[in-house]
DNA sequence: GCCCAGAATGAATATCTATTCATTGCGAAC
DNA sequence: GTTCGCAATGAATAGATATTCATTCTGGGC
C-alpha cells in the first residue's frame, strides 16, 4: 500500500499555521456566512469551522467560546460600518452639506454595505438584541454614534437651504427609513432594488427639505 | 404523616383538562413571552411550558414539534396584525382617504400593536426569515397583502388632494418608515416614544403630500 | 538538518434539550 | 356513583453540539 503523499491538489487538507488575526477574521467571515445561510439560531460551531475549512476545536482556541465568536462577529460588522460612516460624516472635501448627505445615501446603499450576508447578520442580531445585553449595547452604541453625526448633518443641510425645521424629527425619520429599506432589501430584494431604495430616500429628502435639489 | 390534600391555594398545581384551542393559545402566549425575554435562539420548550405553568411534554402534544410551535406563534402574531390592518383598509366609515390614513397610523402605533412582546417576536422572526423558507413565506405573505392595500390608500389620498405623484415610491417609503420606527421602538423605547414615532410619520406625510392637513 | 514553541487537530466528554410514552387522573356521560 | 376516553404529566431517552485536551505537525531559529 502506497503511503498517501500530500500533493498540491490536496493542499486544502494541509495543516497550516497562520497569525492569530488571520484565523480570527477567517472564522468571523465563516460565521457571517452561516448566519446568512441558516440563521443565527441554527449556527453551530461545527458548521462554522467546516465552512472555514478548519477543525472542530479551532473556534474555542481563538475565541474561547461560541458566544464570544458571535459577539466578535457583530462587532466586526458594526465597526466596519461605523468606520465608513464616520469617514463621510467627518469628511471635509464636500462642496456642501447637501453633497455630503448625498454621499451618505450612496454609502448606505452601496454594494459593500448592503451585501446580503452583512444585512443578514445585522438583522439577526437586532432580532435578539432586546434580550441580550451584550448585543444590545454593541448595537445601541453604534446607533447612538450614527444618530449624533446625522443630526448634525441634517441641521447643516437645513441651514444651508434656509429652512426652519425640526431636524430632530427629520433625523429620526431618516434613520428609520434607512433601517426599513434595509429590511426590505434583505427580505425581498426582488421587490426593492438598491436603486429604488435610494430613490425612496431622495423622495423623503425632497419632502422634508422643500428646496432640496440633487447636486450633480 | 398527613397525606397532602390539594386546597384552593394549591389550585395552580391541580391538573385541569381544557379545550385544545385554549391550550394552544396558552402555549403561544408563553412562547411569545420567552422570545421577548431570552431571544428566539435561546427559547427552549422547557422554558415555554414552565412559563405556561404546564408540563414538559405538552408542547409536543399540541404542536407535534417545537418548530411547529414557533411557526404557529409567528402566524398568530401576523394574523392578528393583518386582521386589524384589513379592517381599516377595507373600512367604509371614514370621511376621507386622509382620515383613513390617519386611522392607519394610529393603529400601527397603538399600544396593542407595539406591545413589546409582539415587536420582539416580529423582529426575531424577521432576523431568521432570510434563511427559513417557512418564516419567509409567512412574513412575505403578510407584507404583500399589506403593501397592496396601502398602495391603494396612498393613491386615494393623492387623488383626494389633487396631487400628481408616484404613489409606488410613497408607499415603499411609508412601509419602510413604519418598519424602521418599530425597530427603534423595540430597541430604544427610551429614545423614541410612540407619540414621537407618529409625529415622524406625519412629518413624512406632510412632506410627500404638500397639501396634507391633519383632519380633526 | 534538527529542535521545539505553540498552532491546529479531532476524538472524547459533558451538557443541554427535543421528543417519547407509560402512567395518572379529570370530568363528561350515563 | 361509576365508568372510561383521552388530556396531561414528567421521567426516561435519544440526539445535538459546545468544550476539552492529548496528540500531531508546522515553520522559524540555529
């Protein structure tokens, strides 16, 4: 009997040692994928590690517990989103507040943000947040930061256009609208495309800012 | 030793035989409660039956499987909502389309609809819907019916006010706004009250229907 | 080429939980 | 009051699945 020799073809089976950070990201991505595939309540470590092409015990090795892996997955998604958001909100290269707000809309409905697996993760955790303090605080934290920056932006737009309106309501409405559209995008992408979603948002903005005009 | 005699005080422990329908509703309510308390992914039959004050095996007796109990719970919540919704949409006692739309808003943010446990159930299943065909179809069915009726109503309002606008966008925006506000209501009721949520909706309606005026 | 720290593995374990079913006892019918 | 069908019980079972850990193997250092 010939002893099995590992070839290049078989390289997927070859054990490899990689930096902790690479492995963590690899597992987080696999977790996101599984959440999108089977739902948060059906995710098992064995399914995750299998998807990552790694062994059973590795999730506990790098994350200590399943619960922690899930928390880190949520953090990963929210952190990435917040980073992009803050980049726009604190950006200084825009010609006007209106232009900045338009960029924000483009970002919020960009392919990267509305990627199916990310939406799935987002709402999976929202669905559990009420009853899980850890998720709750991660989401709330993210939301609070976002709301603050958006309020400032809305006020800037309002002033720029010479309006005199309650931007608190406008902001609450804007945020709710985005969340609702994301949910539609997740549940029935057939019915509502990203393009259509953006049109709905601009319709909202034209409504609350009568003098709004799309900048180039 | 005196043989334990069941007293009135002890009546909670007394075995009782009740109609199937009563038991089913009792279990569904307990399930809703547990979902709100611990999240869909952490709901166990033993926690549910305990909350219902019944024995371990009763859920399987009346629902065959845990999965089925969950499905029936989702159906219960959506059916109740749809009933109220259709009652308004097909109602004929309103003075105008505007008045009907106002009634709709009142309904959608009524205490009964926005009850914490119901919102929790709603979003718990939304979070899983993507990956579970059964949930998906229940939610999609409910959504489709709602969307159709609302589109008609929006068109009626638009005509009533003599506007010439694309009511498809208005409807999509309206639905998304409601969903987003519900999510806020669930996740941070401190920040957004039901009253404030309604004000946000009316602000939206004033925006898209320039001639809108609150009736009475 | 050899060594070895520690990354990775995966079989074994412990725990948790849905489901079953033999037994109990309620309450409607007579 | 007695009987009896079947609702209800809850202990036992079976099946998952998170976690552990003894063992294997990699790749950098010498």
